[in-house]
C-alpha cells in the first residue's frame, strides 16, 4: 500500500510543520509502516487523524485516491462534465500511477466552463494546462447515448 499524506496548518510556521511531520513519521513507524513503502495492511486504507491546534492528517492510499477522483469526476455540478469526466475517470483513472493521479487531480481543480470549452474545441487550452493526462482527456470520447 503506497501512502501519501497532506498537512494543513493554518497560521503555523515551517518549524511547526517539521515537528508535525516528525511526529507523523514516528507514529507510522510504531505501526510498522514507513511512508511510501508497501508494508501490508499495517495502516487502514483511509484514515483521518485530528491532532492539537487544528493539525489535520490524511493518510490516503492510491486506491482510495483513485476512488475519490472518480467520484469527484462524476459529481462536477454540470451534467455534461459529469458525463465527460466521469466516463474518462472510470476508464483511465484505475490505471494511473501516483504522478498521473496528481496531474488529473490538478485538472479537476479547473473550472467546468473552461474544461468544457477546451474539450469541445470551442477554445484552445492554454499551454500551461497541457500535460500527458490532459491530452488523454482531450482525446477521450464518451460512448454514444443509447
């Protein structure tokens, strides 16, 4: 199980972040797991740990991240984007590695109107948006309605 974690520390200094990271790594070591390595099921597939002063930890396996991204893709807010991104995600996201998942997560952060206009060819996407995953998305065509 490959694990990643995210830390949100509103109003905290870098020193606090370093201390929290050390605490987190010590906690993982006690459970028989080190970050970024496959070590069986020592940690749950998905866990939230809230700590002191609003420190928030999220331990997220790649499988959990894939499921979360597929869900986000299918629930965008506009039916058109639900169909386009949801269909793309169901087909492609299960095979993405960690880097590809990060690229796709960045795409999901973009606005629906912009994505729709780029995908349908109404506007040209800016150069800074283009990536291997974005090109896959641009080439994807949902199956025809039955």
